[in-house]
């Protein structure tokens, strides 16, 4: 009798565990993507001058249509990670549009910090998605003497829903090489 009760108890416990952990609970998010700033880490070159930064973002999207395929590369689908660059001048931030000479025409080309998030839609019935995105940005504008910058960032899904915009805190750039 004791053996039967123990067996029934173990089977009940086993079934309870299966039903508790076996079914994935669907996370509910709005269909518009949402982002939060996780981190911003500067990367210095061998002389100690800050050259790049890695921005970390967390994201959610209720219908999971984040990311672009390689074929989605024109018009509204050229980029889906949008980044604006600002420099602090006399205590106020000003958006800076960086340019470089075009190698063929010699005319100025706009340098963009925008990027592409790869196709991320989950397989199966549940499409809501959450994750993290990391992107490397150039942070040292050699044409500028200003050492404090910030970025404003948002993402856009394939239905062209825009996320909220996040802003980095002040990023102070070391523009001087360390002494040997």
C-alpha cells in the first residue's frame, strides 16, 4: 500500500512539473518595439584615445517582426536602427551631421550611424520577442575639439512601427594620447 501511495505521489509530482514548466507562457508586448539602454562602453586605441563605443539595448516586440533580411535593403528598409549624434557645445547639445568626401565624385557624403538589425522573427505560434542588441559606433570626431557627446537611438520593425527613443547619458571622450 505504501509503495502505491509513493508511486502515485511521484507520478503526481512528475505531472505537476511537466505542466508547470512544459508549456511556454506567452509574453505579451505591444506590437510597437520598445527599447531600453543597457550600457555604453568606450574603446580606446593603443595610445589611449577613445575611438569607438559599444551601445547595448534591450528590446521587446509583440508581433516579433524585428530585423531585416538581406533582400530588404532599400527605401524604408535600408536601416532599422537609427542613431543621431550630438556634441555638447557651450553647455548645449547640437546634432552634428558628419560628412566625408566621396571617393568617386569628391563631393561630401553624409556619414550615418544608422545600422541594420538582422531578421529575428521567432518560429512557431508565439511571435513575441525580447532580446538585446549591441552596436559599435565611432565616438571620436577628429574634426571637433568638443569632448562630450550623446546619442539618440530608436528602432523600427518591418511594419514600420517606431520604438521609443532612448538617449545616452553624457559620454566624455578622451581625445589626448597618454604619455609614454
